[in-house]
């Protein structure tokens, strides 16, 4: 079973994503901030990360950089409510960028594609 690490400071988003990915047959681990994400990333060895950008403390771009330095082949999907982050050079290191929406179809398709 493929393992997804969900990183978002919003409890509602974590709950929604978790339920959707569990229904899709994935194992799901979640983190509320960048520091917890890096800890779980090392301990849990996820197959894919869905990562929010705007979080208190360490932002998602910094978390992405640290994860990619350790595991450059790890698929990371940046998920943000803000389209403009797509232009950030740091976001280009991600494998995909999905704007948050109540319709999770795009996110689920991206995850399916990246996990093969």
C-alpha cells in the first residue's frame, strides 16, 4: 500500500484529504507544520507528499527543498489556495502544483499519476 504524507496547517483540509485518500486505498500520515512534516518524512518514508505552502513557521517551499535534498526522486505535490505561488522558483522543484479546491478530482488524478 502506498503511503502519502499530508502537510497542512488547516485541520479541515487535513481531514478532507485524509478521508479521500483513505477511500482511494492509500495509507495516510499527516502533519500540521513544516517541522512535524520533516520529522514524519524521515520516520515514515512516504511514497508521496502533498504539501501546503503557507504555514506558520517553516513554509512549504523550505520543506520541499529539504525533502528533495534528501530524496530527490520523491514525488511532491504542492497544494495552495493561491495560484500566484505557481510562479515561485522554489515551487518548480515540486512535481505538481494544485490549487486547493473543494473538488479533489484534480489532486487525486495527480497523485494517481505520480504513484503510477
